[in-house]
């Protein structure tokens, strides 16, 4: 059984430095989409970080995922991870949430 998490990604360096690693970060996230664990991701506005929504076994699993992100490996960002229970959701999410 897995749970849904919102990962708040906070940049620790100027956005110009973050952009230098953005392609690697997105390639890493693509692997999460291929595994079926990520639902959505993207930058916040203003561009001081991002948001990732995913399904993980538990918070430790979400933290392990975050620590392998090139942003974290290069000390460009840190994750704040929140578990939540989607009591109400659009029907389109049902199959994702039941996996």
C-alpha cells in the first residue's frame, strides 16, 4: 500500500545555478513517471522552488527518492515532504491512487 505525498522543493542557490542542473533533474523525475510513482511536478511561481506530487510506500521512501535528485545531490535544493490522504479527488485519479 502506498500513500500520496506533496514534496515542496526549495532552491538553496540562485535560479541561474539551478537551471544548470534542470535537465538532469527532469531526467530523474522522468524515471519516477516511468515507474508510475509520480503524478505531477513543476516549478512554483515565483521560481524559488517546485512541487512534486507522488505516491510512495511511506515518508522514508519519499525521502530516499528526494536524496537521489540531482538538485539535492548538488546542494541546489532541499525537499519538505508532506503526506496527505486524498479524501476527495477527481475520478481520473482513481486508478493512480489505487495502485
